[in-house]
């Protein structure tokens, strides 16, 4: 059996263009458990990245004891990656779980019963609503809850309380995907499909280290690469990732300069006459704006600004311009960097220029990071109006008011919703006095952690934290609520390519832990949130009621779930939205006829100026009359806000590793994954290491204007002049707080965000580095990923051994 | 011809606006979006003044007091603090940017009358940016107003 720590992507099953990706069923069972011992297999999908691989959870004696990929699932064809194999169940079935509510007494968190904990929340909530009104309340949620839970939260926030202060950590991972799709096509919703990998003849990955973030999706690409007619691959990434190693063209741009590169690519495609003029004429608007913006960006100008070779810019553009079927994917290298929305819109623009949308292989995947980010956006737990409705469109607001039986005035729609960083700013200033954080860990994942900790610790702030574990964030809470995890509750979620899965409850939650849905419903009941007719606002008894309510809310909107049901999802497995009377089996690709969601009555937004974020507004939008045509939106390039200086001469960028998810609350508790990447490290190029007199594993201090971290150095393949740090490592397993040993990557990042998507900038900052001490061995960075040593063989290889062996069964 | 008076007014009010953006950026560093964007917009105002320079070279500009004093707008004396202070400062910027915007409009009318293609080209490049500045200020104020006026203490 293969060691799936050493072999992240598993055995190759090559296939050719237009073929079916062969099935390979991956299974991992707990030590000493054989297949025959398993009592039940419960249908679900993996919740450790946005890929949403279909799986069955193995249950024995009421406990989760393993996992198996589902052969017939459209997403993974049976495969699972290391996180799914090892962390999905071990990350949950763990003795560290919170099992009882905690409340703060005399400065300490002590055990309490649910009635006490919820009673305190309702009491404080009611008092603040009376004293200061709905704007005193903020909610910060996750990319890891189920659809039903987000929808409950969105309804109680908008129609129960009436606060615009609601966001998810999806703001950190996927807000730019939504923003760029809205600006270009009128509404969120992924145009492409995973089947585009099977059909394409070129793949462009923009700031998307797919090999580590969605390992099973990358296995699909690897199988095409190993097949008879390999697609050409272009990679934009400052690191020498696994993707870069397979690329025909690798563009290692200077962090913060993506937009300049994109302008150059667009310019080349236009200049060489690779534009589908009929498509542009028939299905787009504002081509002239685009031409003006890209005009100065010759390949030489790009080379100068981005630090890549002009010839490579030409080659990449040529691949885009001359391939028949191009698939593009975009992720954090663009979303978390400077001018995020404008850069991502340029990817959309390239596809519009070539008319490459809505046809097999001509796909666009503005990726999500977290597993249920898509649902957070659909349901409005990111503050948006549910069902991709437009807060500036009074008719859309009325629809929701009718659906929920409340006054239109109740629903906050006077300005765009409050994004995460602004919510925390209001908490800092004291105007938000009640903050409810569910299933996320801002004390590690938000930028500028020293400031974050100050805000969370404010005594005036009443902080509720709902989670599986006592996270770094939970330690600051006034009330901690133990939540049920994946496998312990039922609900649906939707992956990147709009595939909806039902995840059934397999086991009971530990102790008194409750599902997030039950907690939100309990709060709504205690607060007496009601419709105008006096009946309860949320009268659902369980997830299926919530799903049905959501189906009604989504009816007629781009994310239409009205044709689905729990029974259908149980029977058929993953189904893509829209699924309705017109498309009873779901729809593989959007915009097949080149008609977009931009009609003024239908669109999710009237759009923004991409430099400032100024809203276009209904009048100007109607005057433009896009009426189903896509919009070429762009902005001029400007340099990032913080450039290297004498004091801070290096660029700083953060990212992920294949073995961990988010702040490791689950993956850090899977022994195989933890052993593969047990501790913090930073990466330096060989040239910089030499300059600073640093050897592999030596300890360095990195500081920015915000803070400092100490970590061992991996001499790797990052760009010269750039320091890379993985963002997963916090303090829950090193004593709980940074004290004298800060190590979290976000100690150094800056508080600033994209003007349109409001996604924080994690990928560019200026830092200084000093050697602190000699090391005692190599840095604890994997050798199987982008963090591999620059000099092969200088560091022992990352392996998992017997514990990491998993069964592979080709069909 | 009184166009030089208006060119002077335009030049002066772009300079005042640039200066005020920089002041607000400085005074509201705790609001990073306001901080960085105001610096960007200040540079935009600088560029507008540079673009006007050859036009002023041809027509001259009048900065003397032979026109009513009130044509010239005072910049911000100093920035305010707190949520309402931010709102008030943005509102002052909004008023100043409006002066700039309407002055561009008047200069454009004159440029059309004069059939001055070079000036019209400058206006086409700059006036749209001023308009976006106004939109941004309004968007940002609309976001900040409820919190500042209701919930902040
Ligand atoms: S690729 Fe993502 S969804 Fe699939 S098994 Fe890995 S972590 Fe889970």
C-alpha cells in the first residue's frame, strides 16, 4: 500500500483528452480495523478543502474509524488526499474536543450547562439591542459550516437582529472569487466545471498551488499530464511549487505585481489578433476600457515590473491565444495579494476575449479555499443578501422581506455589508459590543495578530466563540459553545464547481456538543425573533427544514437549489446547481449561450470601480444596459502599499502546505499529518541565506512594522528577496499564547484589503531578517512540496511510514 | 478672457484637494483603506496639476484677488478623530472634490467653445477620475455613517 504522506497524489491513472478520469478508490482505516469490522459506511464528502471529495465515513461501535472515497462521485472518482484520508475523522474523533459549554467567571473559563451559557448570551444580546440597537452586534463565521447553518445565521442576523455586521473567514480565502465573478458576469457562480480538466488542451494556474491546496484536483491534472495528449501548463507563482515544476511556462512574479502581468497577457492576446471578435461584439461591453488600461504593458514593461522574462510573458500569452480549450484556475496568490479583484477580473477578461466560456474544456474556476465557502456566499453569511440578491435593488430586498415575513426596513441594505476587518475595527472602537465567532480562529488567521489579540481581549467586548476545540480565539471568549463536527451532524455543502453533497450524521457528538444549526435556532428562540404575524422567525426543527427554506430562497436565482432534495442527494450523490425544473439534473457549465447575469433586474451587483471600490450605482448601471453581456472591468496597475525599504528590505508572503488546513485544529491532530509538518518554518532562497549567513535549520527572527516571529529556516526555491511563511501555525499546541515565542505568520502581515472584495492582503509586506541562533537540524518543513530544499538530498525525505499507508483500488 | 481665472481656480483646488487627502491619510492611519486610498488619490490630484501645466503655459493662470475671494476653497485645517470625525473629514473632502469636479466641467465648456483639442484631451483624462473620487467618498461615507451616528459613543 502506498505511503500517502510520501506520495501525496497517489498512483497515476493516465487518461487522454475527452476521456473519463479512471476510478481509483482510496481507503484508510484506523489501526487494527479491517474492512469487515466496519459496522456502517455513511455517505458524506470531505470537509478539508474546497474540492469536496465524495466519501463514506466508516463507523464502528459508534465511532468514526476511517474513510473511503466514493467511486461514482463526479468530483474525485474515488480518490482522497492526505488531509481527507487522515484528518477528516481523526481531526474530529479526539480527546481534546470541547464537550461542555464554558462561561467566564472571575476571569476564568469554567464549565456550565447549556441553559446558563445560552442564557448569558441572550441576556447580553437583549440588553445591547435595547441600549444601542442592532449595530452593536457583529457575527464572524466560517468557511466550514453547512449550508443550513449559514442560512440560519443569515436569516437571524438580517431579519431577527437587523445588523449588516456579518462576515465569514471566507473573506480571507474566497471573497475575491465572488467579487471578480460579480464584476465580470453580474453574479457569483463558477462558470466552469471539473470536467474541463478532462477536456482542455491548456491549463493556466494563477497564484494557485493546486498541488497542495486541492490535492485530488491536482491528481486529475497529473493524470492528464501523464496521458497521451498532455495539456500545456502555465503557472504564475513566486515559489517553485509542484505546479511550477510541471509547467511549460513558469512566471515567478514579484509578490504584489500580478495586475501588471495580467495587463501584459491581455495586451499580447489582443496585439496578436487572438481575439474572438464575434464573441466580444455579441457578448461583452467596455472593450475600449480594457484596451486603454493594458496599452502601456508591453512584455518588456511587464518584465521590468514583475521580474519575469519578457519571452516567458510572450510564450504564456501565445499558449493562451492559440490553444483551443483553455482552463484557468485562480487562488490565493491573486486573491490575497495586491489589486486582487482587478487581477482576477483580468483572468475573466482573457476568457471573454477568446470566447472561452460555457464550452467543454473552456472553463474558468475562480477557486474557493475552504470547503463550504460557496455556501457562505450563497446564503449571505458573508453579509451579502441570500441567493446572490443585490442590496441596491429594492425588489430583491422586498423578495426577502416577503419570504421571511418581516418589514423591508428590518433588512440592512443601506450600504454594502460590513467586511471582517471593519467588524473588528468597530469592535476595537467599541461600537460593536457583542461579537459571535463560529468555527473560525481569527487569533491566528487574521492579519496583524498583535492587534487582533488586543481587540479580542477587550473587557467591554462580549465575545461568544463556538468551535470544536479551545482554540487560540476561544481562550478570549466570555462564552464558549461546544459544537458538533462533520460526521456528527447532517447538512449539505457545495464545492468549487457547484457540486452539492449531503453529509449525513455518522456518530453522536461528544458530551454535550450540539450542531451549529441547533445553537443558532436556540438563540433565535430565546431572543424571540418573530415574523410580522408573530410566528417564530426560524421555526425549523432540523437541517432538512432549513434546506427546504433555502430552496425557496434560491428559487429563480443563479444558485437555484429548488430541484434538489435530501432524498435525491442521498440517492445520486453530488449534484451541481442550478438544479430546477429547467435543469433537473443540474448544469455542468454556466453561460453556455454567452448570456450572463448582468441584466439590471437580475444581477447581484451594479459593480464597482476596481481602484477605489466606489459603487457604480443603479442609475449609471442601467444607463450602461449590459442586458446579459459580460463586462470588461479593469484598473491601472499601482505598486503595493508596502514595498521593501532600507529598514525592511525583504518581501514577505504567506501560504499553505499540503498537509495542513487553516489553523490545524483538525490536521494538527492527525498524527500522520502532524509528523509530516510538525512545526513552523520560513523559507529563504539560497542566495539570501548566504547573504545572511544562514544554513538549513538555523533559527531566524523575521520582523515587520507590526511584529516579529522566530522560526527555523528552510533554504528553498522561493524567489530571491522574498521570505515565505506558512500561515497554519499558531499557539494551541505551544502553550496557548505567543508569550516570548511568537511564530504565527500573521504576526507580521498588514491590515489592508482589496478595494472591492475587501479580502485582506496576506501576500505582500516588507520585513527584515536576522539570524538568531544555529539550528540543531533541518527545518521541520516537508520535502515533498514547494518547501522542498533547494539542494536535493540535503534533508531527510518526508515519509509517513506504515501509519500513512492507505489502500488504493483501481476500478 | 477669463479662462485663466478658472484655470487658476482648478489648479489651486486640485492642489488643495491633494494636500487635504494627504492630511486625512495621515490623520486616519487607523483606517487602512482610507489611509492608502487617500494617498493614491492625492497622487491623482498631483497628476491632474501636471496635466494642466502646458495648458496654463498657453493661457496663463490668474491667482490674483481680482476675482471674488470665495472662489478659492480653504483646505482642511486639521483632521478630526473618532468615527464621527472620520465622517466629517470625508465630507469635507467630498465638498472640495465637488468644487474640483464642477470647475473641470466649466473649463470643459470653455474648451469646447475654444475648440481646444489639447485641453479637451486633458479634461477627458482627469475629470472622470475626479468623478470616481466623488463616488468613492460617497460610498465610504455611506458605509461609515450609520455606525458613527448611531452606535459609536
Ligand atoms: S482534496 Fe480536499 S476534499 Fe479532497 S480529500 Fe483532500 S482535503 Fe478532502
